[in-house]
C-alpha cells in the first residue's frame, strides 16, 4: 500500500509541474512589458521544469511563443539576464529546439554577454551558445567571424581556476578547432600556453581528453605545430605520459595513447621536430628513448615512429648514432620477432632504414652489431616484416662496397637453418 501511495504522489507532483509550467508560460507570453518582479517567479517555474527534466518542457517553451521575450530580456541587460541565460542553456539541451532558438535571435543577443565579467553569467551564456550551435557548422562559422575565439581564450586566462567555466570554453574550442578559420584565429593567440596550463591542472581524464583533442586538431596546422613546440606543448605531453605510466586505468592508458600519437604528429613539422630534438639533448627526445624500453606497446610504437621522424635529416641521424640509439631499436625489434606487434616492427625498421641513409652511418651501424642481430629478426614468418627488413639491409649496403663485402662474409646471414 505505501508503494501505491508513493506512485500516486509522484504522478500528482508531475501533474502539478505540468500545470504550473503551462501557467507560467501563459503569464510570460501575455506580458507586454519586461517587469522583472512579475517575470521572475514565472521564470523560476520554467527553470524548475527544465532542471527536473520534465518531458517535452523545452518543446512546450518554444511552442508557447516566449522566445522573443527571452531575447528581449537578454538584450535589455536586466537583472534577469543570468536567469534567462540559464533557461536557454537548459532548454538547448534538446536538439529539437535549437533551430528555434537561432531563429529567435538568441545567439545574437547572448554573444555580447561573453564580454562581461560576471562569472555565473559567462558560464550560463557559454553553455547556452555552445548547446545551441552544437553540430551546426554554419552557426559555428558565424561565431568565429564574430570574434568568439579570442574571448574564449581570454576567459580561460582570466578565470583559470574556475573549472566549470574553463570546461565550457574548452568544449567550445573543441567544437570549433577543426575549422580553418578557428585555427587561423588561434594562431594569433598564445593558446598553447593556456592549454598546457590547463592540461597540467586537469582534474580528471575527461578534461585531459578534451584538451588533447583540441591540441590534436590544432596541431594539423604547420603554424601551430611550431607555436606548440616553442611553447613547450610536447614537453607537457611527455611529462603527462611520464606521470601516467605504470598504471592500468583504461582512461590513463587512453591518455597515454593520444598524447604519444600527438607528439609523433607534432614531429612531422621540420622546425618543431628540430626544436624537440635539441641536438640530442631535448627532453622530448630523451623521453622517446625511454619509450623504446617501455613495457607499454603503444609507447614502443610511438617511440619508434618518433625516432623515424627525428631521422629525417643526416645531422640528426649521425648524432643519434653517436648517442647509441641503434641497439635500443634492435632490442625492441627482437622483443616482437615471435608473435609480436607488426606495427612496432614496421616502425622500428623504418627508424633503422632512415638512420642508415647517411653514408657515414652505414659502416657504423655494422659496428653496432646490426648484421649479427639480423638473423634473429629474419625468424619472423611475416613476409611484410621480412620485406621491410631486407629493405633496411639494402639501404645499409647502397653504394658502400666495404659494407657489401662485410655482409657477404657473414655466410650464415640468410641461412634458413
């Protein structure tokens, strides 16, 4: 019996909410003037219905015809603005009403409020605009043209310890970062410093992943690649990886994968790559060497790919041989020769092949014991790996008679016994 009573009470409560929402919407819709004292209790009722996830509340609000009144309240900059912005933000959770919000001019009247200094208003405004324009490329382009990018960055700088507000700005940047116009706007700002600061203080994996996604999208721009390298983004990513290593949390392992892939991507830019290499003493290069010796397969893969990227010019190749990188790569390849990771083998062999391009390195690689360890690698029963391995050997002997003779003298190199 108590159970039935509870169900009855719940039903009655929902019915009361429905009646009160309808009455509030009717009262707002017939208002001819923005009298704050009269509107506030009705807005409270509307907001309660939205916050309590009342079914079809957002659609009912749109159908009531009060959106122009909400727009007018925002434009008048009355004391109701913060509450109205929250109503719009909660209403815009529903995808079905977003187009109506745009047609009512809500985005246009919300935008000026991003220039204020009331943090609660900034939060509500950011959420409202972000939700209304979500997955709408046309509206997002208009936002960028209106100058929203510099303001988002400045808000994160001014209120860097306000986590909810920072999160809204990060999500907005994440939604805009794939646009060329947004990348162009961000290239003129010190966004790298802001993002690395927030990455270091990220309270959870969700925040980390949003920042990493932004960095990944922006890193496709050569201009931003260099800016990131000069602002210490690769070092910050490497430091984050180091802190997360050794654990088994899937979120942390995902962060390691994204961050290490991002570092490899940033190394595709020649200038950013040289900055990270630092003549062999760069922090990122030193950490990459440790990845080759890691038990984490993803870090091994990223480490090998990073070495291949560092080995894109002769001076780096010579320096890396001086620093003894080849034995680390060979050891890594030997770990994966029997039922190992094919991607790691391919990446490691690509790194060896690039290192063998300078003429001065070919003989030196033999001295590092490459051929003596080749037979172990040839045990692989995967033809693609064998083909890649033979391609590496070919690069080593190309134009080097002394090297060719040395390999031919290794009579059992290609023996199948």
